[in-house]
C-alpha cells in the first residue's frame, strides 16, 4: 500500500469516526438495515433536582435511590451546569418499574412511585423526572 493510499484511507476513517461521534447521539428510528442506535448505554432514570422556591439546582448533596423489587441503587450525579450538579441518574441499561426517592438535608423527601422505564431495539429508554424539593418545615 502506498503512502498516498494509506493517507486517503486514514482520512476516510477519520471522517467516518467524526460522523459517528456527531450522529451517534441521534436516534434514527429506522434505516434499510434496521434501527441505528447510539453507542452508549442509557440510564433508565434521570432526575433533575431543583429547589422548589428558587428553581436553583439542588442535586449537590442530594441522595437519590432507585428500587425495583429487590433491586436497589443509589443514583449518581450525571448532569452539571457550570460545575454544579443538576441531575441524578441510575439503573444504567436496566429497564424496570422503579420507586424513586430523593432526599437532601433541609428539604422534605421527594418520591415518584411506579416509574416505568422500558427498552426498545436500542436498549433502555431514559425516563426524565424533575424533583422540585420543598424546604423542610
């Protein structure tokens, strides 16, 4: 293989990789060969946590838990704005019927019971929730 052919092949491979990186986050429902899916495993649940009175992000210091029967998981901070945690997420790649709870000092607990995350040909579909926390009395 000549250097020129190799350089052309490398340029084509780089263009394909850039296209996949750019379009990989997009979900295209159908193509002639079937579904085109992102190259990432999605979380089943994501909860944007805010202070109900101010609307300010309140995920920092919050503890979120997910339960699906005997399965339980503590959510992790997965979304940030200007370095401040805004979103908790969990149950990566795991569809289920979840009870979701967010607790934070100084606030009343927030719950969503029976949140269903399903899967399709591309894997689990994320359910976005918003927990607007009320200050404790």
